[in-house]
């Protein structure tokens, strides 16, 4: 008897799976094997009980020896079938590797074939039952027919998963019944033989239909399982992609550290328990711009990666390290877990960063560090405190660290109050532009005024111009402040013009940030034209820092110069402006920084510096003004050196506009011409 052909492909089931999972056919075959093993283990005890009944009947009515032999053969067959059901079996879906899945599928096919063979052997044993009842002609025939029909029906009832197994068991037994009855002859036996054949046909058909139902159920189950696995895999992949995206979103691609957003998230998380001690450090590299300028941005990027590596090596494992942007880094840790004070850690960090880097051995890069030990502040307060400490560290010089203390706290409170109240001050016109005289002919005659912003804060008193400008920048009020200063300067120009003093100038300071970010040329030329004021009476003072970045400011300053507005370089001598830049911008005046002027009467070095600037400016056709003249001796020394223009407290202090005009009239009455 041959094993029937597997109907897998006939029902449209692909015999091949994709590269990531077993084929549907193999999964169904494995389910069939598992069901066969369960059904055999259920039916074997019934088989044994009925076999014992046959043995007892043979012992009682004969032939006893044949009965014993038959029962022994049945027991051997049953034992082999049980052993086969206990054999090792691995489902193909439990393996990920294709080769392992193929091996498991081959093992399934082998066990199914062996199950079919042993079912056939057991069926042949039951086909020998006629030997116990004289080929169904003894008085006990009815008993044996009932037993055979019952066990074959039970085999079909339990063996619904894989038709070849019950078919192999029942076919020999029922064919044996039909054959013996045909052989016995007679109408009753012949009719009963046909009945046995019809019964066999019905059982075989039932096995095929039952297998079909099982296969459909298995297919649906495996398809649903595959879909669930696919959905789970898709969900896991989506979660993995989302996590990778989140990690990329909070990490710096250059250094691998947390980026600003990621660092702030970590700071928020750790600061959530308000009582948790934290230490926040902000680090800013000293001299990093020169690395980019001299060696290029590729070397600069390499340097940043090496700085990140050194920080990671020095910081304890519980720390959070982030690149806040550019050459600024942030460190966050619990100071209780350190074996040293944060200031000592800062010293070690400064020393480590100061070691020459392989990327640029010829340049020493330092680092300034601001430290804040949190009490119970929120995140914005912590960041502001650490930033204030960093600013103080940089102001103290390179390679310094500063701990945020009560002095800095008071200064930070002052800055915040200034930022908060500046808009109201602008709206209520409580700001003032004071004017300091600028004297010509060696300090003998008035040549103009410089407008200096002043504000008396209701709580903190007079605010210095640098703090005021910084507050305007932070509060987004730079343009509003610039418009106010320009309006007041124009008011002074109008007053001088009404007095017939068109030869005097009014100077105002403009920061590099304002030049780069604001439409300075449009604002200045537009307001002068609107008020019909001569551009030559207005002088814009810019620092050497703006001249160094000529490409960012040249277009606007050139338009102002062509429009008739005078340009002056403030604090000249402390920066790195080039002669070419001075000529390109068509500068009208250089203002020698006060560090070379105050005390010049007793400093030969300052005298040489000022004399050099005077000689250079004369060859370029540029005026020179010395600011910071505090004593008569300094004024006389500048006269001796040939400096034509001067400014300082000895010559005249800054004054409100009306007071400055009154001072000017008083000086004219006393014989000092204007």
C-alpha cells in the first residue's frame, strides 16, 4: 500500500516560504504531525484494551497459541508507535536559520512517513484477527466483527489530521473482513462483505474530508500567526526606527554626545525631583576660532571630536555630556558621587584640554568653565547661573573656571531685571543719550560730541552701556534701542544746526551684531533724510571686531560712507584691523583706545604706540582722536606728540543734551571757541 500524495500544492499552498519564515506547507505538515502524535497516544490505550479482549476470547475458546502470538505482535506494533510519538520533534517555526528550518521540515516528513508505516503494520496485525475466529465462521464471529469495526471507527474519529495514518490502519483490517466473508460464501456473508467494503469506503472518505478541514484550519491559523508575527515585527521595527530617530534627534552627529536638545531633556529629567543635588558645568573652548581660521573646518571638527573624547574619559559614568553648539559643551552630574570638589574636577578638565591635540599640535586650545551647584532652582535658572559663571570665567582670562556665587547671583538678578524692564523704559522714554565733548586742536576747541546711552534703573541704579546693549540683544530689542539712540543723536544734530554749528559732529556707537543683523544703512540714511539732516554731522563708531569680519559689514558701511555718514574705528589698537580694511571702508577717524592714553605722560611705551598710530594715520589721511584723557599732563603729552583730537573727563564729562548745550554756550562765553 503506497502513501497517498500530499495534497498541499493541490489546494494552492505554496511549497516555498520567503527568506524570513518557513513555508506554509511545512507549517501545516508540522501541525499534522503534532496532531497525529496526540491522536495515536489517545488511541493506543483503547487498542491495547481491545487487544486484551481478543486475547481473552482466544484463550477461552481457542486457538490460545495463536491468540497469544497475535497479542504479542499487536503489543510490539503499539510499543513502536508510542516510541515514535515520543521521538524528538522541533517545529520549523522555532528556527530562524534557513538550514535549520529545512532540517526540521525534513524531520517532520520523516516522522509522518514512519507514522504511516507503523499504522500500516498495526493495521496488518488487526487484519490477522480472522485467525482467532476461523476466518469469521466461529460462534464468536460477531464479537470479533464488533471489535474490528469499533477500532477502525475509533481510528478514523481520532485521526482527523493526516488521512494516510488512519487509512493505513483501517484498510488492511476491513479488507480482511470483507475477504473472509466473501470466501465463506452464502447470501448473508456476501451481503455483509459488501457492507464492510462500503463501510471502508465511507471511512476513507471521512479521513480525506477530515484532513481537508484540518489543513484549512491549520492554514488559517498559520496565516493569522504569520500576520501577527509580521505585525509584531513591523511594530518592533517601527519602535526601533522611532528609537533610532529619537537618538539621532538628541545626539550630536559630529561628536556622538548629546546635542543641546538632548542635554536639556536630560537636565529636565534629572532636575524633576527639586531636592536632587546637581552640578552643571558649561565649557567654552578658548581660541577655537583661530583653529578654524588657520587649519580649516575639517581640522576644527577633528579637534571637537577629540575634546569630546577627553571629556568622556574624564567624567564619571553617571555624568551627562552634551555639545551645546559650536565650541560649547555642557556637563551634568551629581556632586555627591564625586570624590573631589567640582572646582578640582574643573582644574583637571582645563589641564586635559590644554594638552596639545594631534589634529593641531602647533596650537594650544584652552577652555573656560562656568560651574553652578544647584540648590533648588529650575532648569532655566540653572542654565542662566552656569552661563553667568562662564562669562565671568572668560572675563578673567583664558583657562579659568568660576563658581556661581552670591556676587554673580546678584549680577544675574540685575541682568534679568534690566532685560525685563528695558521695553518699558523705551516706551516711557526713561532712557537718555548723554553727550561727551570731543575737543580739537589739542583740546582747545570743541569739534563735536559722542552720544553715550544712559539709564537709571529704579532698583539697580545706573546701568553700564555694555550691560544695556547685552540686555537689548537678549530681549530682542536691539533695533528698538538703536532707533532710540539714532533719534536722540539726530535731535542733537538738529539743535547744533539750529545754532549754526554745522561743522560739529555727533558720534554714536554701533555694535558688530547690530551691523550684521539689522538694516543699519536703511535706518540711518532713512532717518537723516526724513529729518532733512546733513549726513556729515553724524559719525558711527564701530569696534575693530567689526572690521575683522569685513565681508559681513562692508556692504552696509560702504553705503553709509557713500551717503556722507562719517565712520570711526573705536578702541583702536587693541584689535587686529588691517590697513587694507581701513582703506576699503573709507574710515574717517581712528579713536585710540584709552589703555594707551590714560597715564601716557609717564609711559614711554604708550607714547611710542600713539606716535606710531599718528604717523600711520597721517599717511592714510585719517583723523586721530585720543580717548581717555583724564589729566592735564596726559593732554599736554598728546599735544606734544601732535594728536589733534581728544576726549576724556579732564576735557568734559558726559552730560544730558540740554546740559551739554549749556556747557557749550558757557565755554563759548569763557573764550573757548566751538
